[in-house]
């Protein structure tokens, strides 16, 4: 059956006017999926933190930090999952949640540094103390590097949405 050239052209024009939904770049997708995995791992640890907190005695040096750890981790998981899922679904609302995730991450950094300092004060052997200091700094540095990649992915997602 021959195609009417006029109707074919009008069909091409009609489809050309419809916006083409682009896919998120792989870098953004990859980091949002990684964030979902990191949030799931942290979320899996929250019940253990709650259990540990329930077993602590009031005089334990880490007692004051435990509640902050539970709160900051829970906030990070909830906000981080919302951000990553919304960005993967190409919803702009994910961007403010992602920046809130960064703030929650800094809160968990603070709690971790607080806990490390308390633990280091209980170690009297200089060599053991220096090993734990190096390990703590390496963990913090790796988390800062991962956070840098996450922030880069969020900024690229924001640029993608605002074009």
C-alpha cells in the first residue's frame, strides 16, 4: 500500500514537536544506585545501633553519642533513599533531598569523629592509639571522597534537570 507523502510528512512534524525524554547520564545513575545500596547497608545497621543503645549503661562514655548516631543514621537513610529514587525517576524534588542528604552525611561524620575521640581517650598504648587514629582518618577520608563523587553526581543531575 503506497504511503501518502503529505500524511507521512505531517506525522513526522507532529512527532518531532513532542519532547524526547532523555536518559540520565550513567554517572548520575551509577551514583544514585550506589547511594541506594549505601543507604540500605546503613539502614540494616540501625536496628543493631538501637539494640546496642538499649544495652548500654548510663555511665558508658559512648552513651551520649548513641542516640545521635541513631538519629543521624535514620535521617541519612530516609532522606538519601528519597533523593536517589526521585533523581532516578527524573523528579526535580530529588535535588533538595540530595543536598539534605549531604548535611545528614556531615552529621554522621561528626558523630563518628566524636565516637572515635572517646575511644582514643581510652587507649593508653601509644602504638595502638596511633593505629586507631590512622584507621579513623582513612575511613573518614574514604567517606569524604565518596561524598565528593555523590555531590558531583547531584550537581550533574541538577544541571541535567535545568537544561
